[in-house]
């Protein structure tokens, strides 16, 4: 990968750094957004430099793990808490959650101390430790940062998938495209469409089936990683023309860029 390609990956994925940093800062508002953004940007650049598109891993997923790891290392370097303190806080959190569920309310320090088999003073000391600790007590937390929301990569790929489907429909022969647009986009029935066109129900139904088959073949052919289902049908002139037309329409999209190497059109 040359320098311009690496720089393009960095620029295209800077939003990923901002996304992860913003989510982390939302969970702990005492963190320095600027410092974390700097760490994330360095990790993104490093990821772009070492990325190998031939491995078939999407760059967004690869960079995300590198950035999350760098952010975790940065937070751990700032954290005073030894592993023993982390274990105590983790135990306190688990016992408190269990008692809250069983009691239907927050337990008292005495109840928590009894359940943990320690003195009340130890429970209060663990709570103080938790309040001063920067790093989440369970290291695997950093592997799941912001999993509840779609990542920028997922958002880009979702947009790209919709774009390719629209282009696949647009590449269909006129009659088949009209059937697909009316049945699937406009929500009309096959019978209603047949009456409008003055043709039989079976003719419209056959056109719909043919259109869906072409669309499936087009997506399988132009989305890396998709496997054709069933034996390949003879390559007729219509199929050849359609696949060529769709290829021209989707060429150059994110799904065609080697840097993404997106498997299974997702």
C-alpha cells in the first residue's frame, strides 16, 4: 500500500476515532477528549500503515480493534488501581447488583458486607476506590465499546448496500425494472399490475421471478464473498448484458475498493 492509499484510509476513517472517543467520554466525563483523540488518531495511522487488504478483513473492523486497544492502554497507564483493587471493586459490583435484584432496592453497606464476608469499612473503601478508578474493572469492556450503536463502518456499508441494490434494479431491462419497482417499491399486487399493463397474471409473475433471479445473480457476482446458490445457469445474452451493466454501475463504490474487502455484502 502506497502513502496516498494509506492517507486515504486515515482520512476516510477519522470519524471512527471521534465515535469511539465520544462514547468513552460519555461514560466517564472526567477524561480528556483531546488526549484520547490524539491517541486514537495515532492508532488509526498505525493501523493504516500495517493493514493488509489481502487478508480479507475489513479495514474498519481492523482499525476499530487497534484504536480500542490503544485507548484502553492509555487509560490503564493513567489508572492508579492495582489488580487487587480491581478485583475488590468487581466483586462489590457483582454482589451489589445481585442484592439489588433480590431485594428490589439498593442494599445497605452492612448487607453488602455480610454477603461478601468482609467488614463494612472494607465495602466503603472499595466504593471509594471505584470512584477514583479511571479504568473499567473488567478489561474485556474495551472490546465492546459502543456495541449498542452502529459503527461508522457499518453505517457506510449500509448506505453502500442500499446504493448497490438501487443500481442493480436500475440495470434491469425496462419491463423487469418496472415490475420490481411497482411490486416491491410501490407495494402493488401482481394482479393489479397485470390489469394495468393488459397482460396476464402469469406473465407479470414470470417477469418478477426473472427479475429477482437476475438481481440475485448480480449481487452474487459483484459483491465479494457471496457464493452462488445452486448450479450456474447458462449465460444467456440477457444475463450477460445485465451483469455487465450492473458491473459498470457499481464499479468504484466502497464495496469494490480493495481497502474495504467487505465479505458477504455486509
